[in-house]
């Protein structure tokens, strides 16, 4: 406490000791001494304190004000534009194994490696001490978290993305079981971006529930409460019997203005955000969900309060709600976009003419500019982002911060699949859905992101990148969770990317609205379905009516047959891929997974013998 009083000064010291938690005080004192900042600011989340953080980020050159009131822009370093998977590692004590798919190292070795990097890393800079709450305040879902960062941009971003938690820490006092985050951008270059990226490290200490993020500014590596917080939360959830998922939460409007809530997990570029932001529906969250069993039913909350979204492709036609928010006064942070001389913005896919020049992540930019390797530089980075509070969106759900969350009526898994899965399908039951739709979730890569198109990647529940427990135990957690529910909600899978024999998509972009409405009706048992070897699919007459009602267009029977025919050969090949993955890549796979897959394989073979390789839904 003497150290804190000396380093903080009286005003900041009084702010901190209002929180009666010696473990918190010890944590903060330890990293003040190690990182050695010149100045320390304890944020109480008062309007004055929040404004101070924003202004300090601008004053330090981490953000620059734009023409629209409240809008700012931030640039990351040229080689610091995405999550650093190679240097993101779990620190594990002896005897703890997470499996070959998860990047980990010895805990003591990792801590010894980062201690010298942390030594004096904040010298000459200001340390912001921030308090947040993952999930609604004063709720069984709540997880308090403390963030130490020398970046005003990171601190400001978290103000928009998370619920302020200073008063929650005060209320909880010594009972707070909090996550801890230590971030430093490290030494900065002339553009105020991280210089020493060869020493970039993102280490997650599961034993102490502490995340270290060093020599990086990109939000996915530094905004601690986002995907970094998912790792310890998944670990904690597994031990306590709830789930931390890479899922949106949305409300789908049914008959008589009934709202049914769905969660949905989709890998990147598979329609996750566009689904959660469909006009006419409401959004609770676009990225992460905590799921708990409350009185035998699933309730879900969004641990976040905002959106850290990819801006590429956002336009006025396909994304009217986001577009309006990005062009209206209010606090929005843009990162790695193109800034014009008039302090306006441009990004890839914006429905406006590309400017002749501007400032972007590479510095001064003009069309045709190349990097040192001769690669053409786009006007904005493909991973450019926007950060905003969900309250800026016109479709935010009124239950966003309900302490009890929302009652889940259905769970959706979606991937990019050109030749196998039908556009929408319901599982037979919870176990069948967890195995054949969640654990078997796979998606095809795109040339734009990985350089090779059509490579199928298995991604259990779209959460593989963030798992902090072995894959087999993760699947077991889902099975156990469902077994304790009174009446588990239906599990669905969707596929917006099915192609015909000529390589054309069989779905229109807008069709997902119809699949959602059908799932909403099915969750209330208001429409019947056709049983196939892989699940339940819609009846033609039901879809025909929904296309007319929702999209005001006809739905020809030939479209239905093309989309919903069961593709036996392709489904059998998929089962072989999934079985191979779990036999060779996952040591602790529950036996029931193989049993359920084998049952599905036998159903497909029996159907093939009777009807052939392609079976019309009629």
C-alpha cells in the first residue's frame, strides 16, 4: 500500500482504496513496479474520467478526430493488423495438456520469458487502470475484470465495448473473482505504432486467470476483454457447468410480434454478422455469448456491450443499420481505414468512389501504391475495423443488459459449404445437433483470406481458435449441459453457400431471412418438417408462403428441389472427414460422437440403396 500511495498520488490512491480488495491492490502494485510507468490514472468511470481517457488517446496521437462529431481514427502498425496466432499461447503448469490443436507452452518458461519484456516497458508513458464487467452488472453471469494498459486507444475502445465496472468492484469488494489483463504497446515509432513486434507476445495464464499482451496495438491482440477473455472464461465455464461460446444472440420476430431468441456460431466470412443484423430483427450481441442453465432452460447474455466489427464490405444497401451508425454523430473508433484530406473515410467495399489520395495504415496513399515486396496496397486494410457501443444501432434489443439474460429458443451453426449441407436443417435432438452440426462444423476457406479457395477446415462450434480446454472435454461439456435441461432448444444448421452443378449459388443473399423465420416457427412447433437421414428440413408449402410474406417474391418448386435434395455421396464424405479428424487429432473424443456419426452414416447408406445418390425432398 505504501508503494501504491507513493506512485499513484493522493487522488488516484483514494480512488483505488475505495475498492476493498487486497488481491487487486497487490496485482496493480506488482505491475506498476515491474512496468514502471511515469504516470498512473485510476478510472472510476465518471463522465469526467471517461472523457479524460478519450482525450489522452488523442493527445498521444493514438487516435485522431474526424469530420463527424465523436468519430476518431486509429492506425495499427503495418505488420500489426491481425490476431497473432503463432505468439498467442497458453501457459500451462506441468501435467496439464490441451492437445495438439491448441498452442501452449510451459507456464514457468513463459513467465520467465515475458518478465524481461515487461521490465520498464511503460517508462515514459501513462498507465490506465480500468475496471469492467463481462456480462450485465449484478448478475450470476457477471465476471469482473481489471485492465492495465499504457494505450489510451485500448482503454477508450473498451469503454465502447464493455460495461464499466468500477462500481461493481466497489460493491463486490473482497468477494470479486476477477480476470486480469496486462497490456503494453511497448516502444512506439514515429507513427505512434508498436515498434518491437518481434517481441510481440499474447500469453494466457489459465492458472492465475491473467492475460499478457505486449508490443502490439491491434485490437484482437490487445482489447483484453474480447477474444482474450474468452479463453479463461471457457476454462472457468467448463469447471462450473456453463458455456462460453463464439456466438451471436439475436431476437427473431414471429407471429403476433412474438420474439424468439437464437444464438449462432459461424466461422469467419460465413454470414455471422449479416445474420445477426438482419433488418426487422433485434440484436443482443454479434460475437460472444455466455450460456447458463436457469431453472432447466438456457439463458444467454452478451458479455460485451459493443461491436468491434470488420468494416470491409459494409455498404448502405446490405448493411443499413451499421451504415447509419457509421455516418451519424456518436462515439465510433475506426481503425486502419483510409482518411481523406477532409477527414472523411473510405474502406474496401464502401459504395462510394475511391479517393485519389489519403492517409492509411501504410502512411500517405495513392492508388497503385506498393509495399516493399511489390504488393499493391488497398486503400484500407482488409481487416480494418469499427468500434462502437451497441446503443448506436437502431435494432439493439431492450434485453441487452437484463441480469437474467434472454431465454434461448434455438441454436444455429453455419459454415461455408459449396456442395453438401442444405440451406437450413434441424437436428433430431440435442446430442445429434451437438455432434453432427456443432462438433462437425466445417467451412471452406476463401482465396481472399488464405490464398487457397475451397479448403475445408473443421472448427468445432466455431470456437477452435479460442479453446482453453481439450476439444474432447469441450464437446463433453456441451453434452452434459444439454442433459441437465428440462427441454433443450432445437439445434439448427444453415448454409448460405450451396452451389449448383454450374457453380452458381442456390441461395440469394436475402434468403437467410426466410430460413430464420422458419426456425422461429419450428421452435414453437408451428410448422411440420420432413425427416431426412441427416435431420428435419422445411416443407415446400411453408417456405413458399414465407418467401412471399418475408421477401415478397415467388419461390419456385425447382429452387426448393435444387436446394433441399439430400446429397448422399457428399454427406458420406463429410462423415469420413469428421471421423478422421476426431480419431487422429483429438485424443479424448467422447465415444458417443463416433456412435452418432455411425448411425447417420447407416441412415445415409440405407437411403442411398433405396433412392440413389441424390434424393429430392419431395
